[in-house]
C-alpha cells in the first residue's frame, strides 16, 4: 500500500497568473506548520520552478525519473530554505516523456506532493488533473483569467476531482477587478485566499526565495501563511503587533 499522503495540483486556466509563485510559497508556508511536502515541476515543456528558486545546476530531473533512468528520491533537490523540489529539465530535447506514469513514481514518496501544473488545458494538464487527489486553482481577479479558470474547474469536476478552492493572486483592490463574491458566483467554488499585489514578491523572486522568508511580515506572506493554515487544518494566529512589524520591515 502506498504511503503517499496526498497530491495537490496547483492549476490555472492561463499563464502569467503567478501559479509557480503560489506553489513555492504555499510549500514554504505549509512547512512552517509542520507539513512535510515536496514540490514537483510538472511543466515539462516550459519548466521554471528551478529557475525561480535559483538552481543553476540540475543534473537530475523529472524527465530522468519518467524515463525510468533513476529513482524519484534521487531527483529531489534541497533549497537553502529547506524546500524540497523535483525540477523538470530546462532543455526542449527532454519533453517526450510519459507524464501519465508520474503517479506511479510519486507513490514512492511519503509526504504531501504539490504539483506545479503547466498553464492551460492541454492533454498533459488533463492527465495531471487525473492523477491528483485535490486541485487548487490560481487566478487573477480579472474576467479573462476567471473565464479560463472556470474551464479548468469544469474539467476537474467532470473527472470527479476535489477542487479545494480558488486563490485570487495579485489583488489590487481597485474598481477594475472582480470581487471574491463575483468570482464565487461565476465559478461556484469558494475563494479561500486573496494574495495582494506586493512588490516584496518580485524582490523575493529576484533573490530566489519564498516571500515568507524574504519578508515574513509582508502582506503577501501573511496571506500565504493563512492559506497554508486553512489547508493543513491549523488555526491561523497573526503575529502580535503585526501592523507595527510591517511598518518597520518596510523602513
């Protein structure tokens, strides 16, 4: 019997919504709540998880695992912050592998797996949805993004997969974006996190770090921790004097 805990797919209907950033910071935040996990870059045609985390040398990749050349445990890389990732190859010569066999390999792991999906709804995305236990949909609060997210949700529903919620990313709180209620009315799925537009995320990405470590009291960091608490069944308690801490952290 497999000891794999769970596979959570991080999906989006379109590219550019910040899905990889959400996957990285959710993984880091879950680790803060004691939830061991490993992130897998499942975008084998356009990998960028390892780039965002600053891995300059990746001798072993997910493609090596799927090709049967190595055991999946050999493909795990450790980030300086302690994050555990399985990178995909950056080479376009390594895209012809069978992603459908991924679940079999993942069954050798014992922790929770976070799959960073490719964008859109290509055949490989549908295959990945099929091998996940739960799906988390990341989108921006804009009509085009929500429309594409809805397509992903409909596919997951048809495949009888649990969609645990929607993460609205890059929220600016201006009059040009949809509210959480409007998104929920369209998608019929709860919005479980609203990650604000935060320049600290760009700075953290530039420094190849999760924002929750780069600026622990940044507004986005607090929301990622809140999301992780919800998904791991913990009660989230904001840090004491949080507003004051945020003011001093920006000085």
